[in-house]
C-alpha cells in the first residue's frame, strides 16, 4: 500500500503535545517540537515606526513574519500597525531578542508572552464570593428580568413571586447561574430610578437565597442596587457599563463578588443610533482590557473577572456577526468569556423573526459562541439551551456528562 497523506488540525500547544505523545515521540522531542506546530498571529497597534522596522527584522531572522504598511519604509516618525505571525517557537525566539530593544519593544514582548500564555492555558475557573465555578464545560446563565418592559418577555416576571418560581425552574432545567435584573437595557430604553430598581430585584434575591444551590448574579449598573443585592445573597455583579462607576469598583473590591464587564457603545437610550467603529473587535478588546486592569488596580483578583463583548449593545448586524467570528481574540485578555445572544435583534435581522420566535437562532448563536471560545452563555430558554450547550461541548471539547 502506498503512503497516505492527510491533513490534521492542531488547535493548541497541548493538542500538539498530545499528538506527539500518541506518536510515541520521546519526551524531550515533544518539548522541542510541539511549539513548532502551533501558529499564532498578533495585531500590534500604536507601534513606533522605528520599532516596527526592528520587529520586522527580528521576525524575519527567526523565520516568523511581520507585515508592515508600505509607509513604514519611508517614514521616520509616528506610529503604525503591524501583524506579527509565527509558530510558538519562532515567537519565543523573537521575544528573547526584544528584551534588549528600544522604542517600547520590551513592553510589546511582555504583552506577547502574556497573551500566548492566556491563549494556550485558558482560565479553568471563575472565583465568586468564596466559591469557585469550574469551566471544564460551558456554563449556562439563566435570565430573570423583573421588569415590565423587557424586550424579550415584557412583564412575565415583574411579580417577585413569579420571578422566584422562574429562577427555581431554571435551576431544575440545568442553569448554573441565575441573573436577576430590574432595569431594561434594550435599545431605546429609559433609565430606572434606584428605589424602583431596588424594589424590583431585592425581594427576588432575598427569596432565592437559601433556596437556590447555584449562585445569583445581579444585573445592574447602580452601586446602591448591587450593594443591597450582594448583602441579600448575590455572588456576582453583572454591569453593562463595565464598572464605570468608581463606587462599583470599590464595592467589587470589598465584597469579593464575581464581576462581569460588558462592552457597550454609548447608553441604552441611544446606543443603536448609527454605531461606528474603526476595528470593532480591537476596540472591544482594548476597552475590556482597560476596565479589567482598573479593577485589578483596585484589588480585584483577575480570577474574579469575566468579560462580555456586549452583543447588540451599540452594534449593527455586521458588527455583531464580526464579534462572533472574532470572539477568540478576547482569549488574549486571560479572562473567561461570557456571551449573551439570547433572542437578540440581530437574530431577527437574519431570520426575519420577531422576539418570540428566535429559539433556533439563539441555539445557533450559542453553539457558535462556544466554538469560538465562550465559557458562559446567558440565555432565556434554559432547558433548550442546556441541551444545545451539552451537545456543542461534546463536539468541541469532547466533554460528555453522565
């Protein structure tokens, strides 16, 4: 029989090592060869043009590549954007030399090495108020909106007892977290006062504490509401403004609550008024990275922070689709990724369905988010999405329960 050639897909450094071990390569050979089989690419922005020329030469000397604009050849000052690409082994060699280079390249080196580590060793758990949620499988966050004007189920859970019963049913259906919110942030929505929001959510959090075995998340952008909810038993603060309020940052540092940082362009009232980006995912990643560092500087451990690209929050259909496709870029931040596509307008835009007829579209978005690297999905239809998540996890991660 003649030799057969077939392509293989190597997803990560650990995947490469596993294939070599299966091939019965010697241990030292695995250590040498695995980094040569994994390819990475980085976009580096705001780079001094002098640094760009040095980086290109360093990359070429190690067998890697650094793509630069034509103008870099003729420009002596200013900043530019480059794309650096190569195997892990090549990038390690480039970084070794960058440690001795000027014009900000030492900082570039630190970022590259940190992001390589985050990508190749993704977060394994999320720490929330003394608990640890393991991320070996995708977690499902069930949505309980205690609002009369929610875009998806207006008024269905406005009564506290109805909201409590809905949350208990979601736990029975397999939810890992319950997210309680008292203010609609749908496009065009008006803000709700602190007292009104508190009156909606606190009875629900209090009613669930001690009855749920899974953690409670409070979906709010108001520090006063978050504080009362945490005192009542919430273990997670899910803030659509990514902790813009200093008081919210201080609260997170003091309480030990888990933190969800979401990207939103503008305010709910106007966020869909012609949103525009130069590089949608680059800007989202930079924003979330800055907000995560701000929390870290206040004393919030990185193991407590989750990032959310904010599907539908100040984004057009094309923006949302691009965010899904490039979701894996958020892995470079080193935090678990949460995605909330449930019943969103972009699904209706694609399928031509109203908000009550987006189950299949939500399922597709949830599944693709997991393929692209999501650790947590936030959904309304818990029973159905738990099944979608389990099947997708089996396909993507080989994770099978039972």
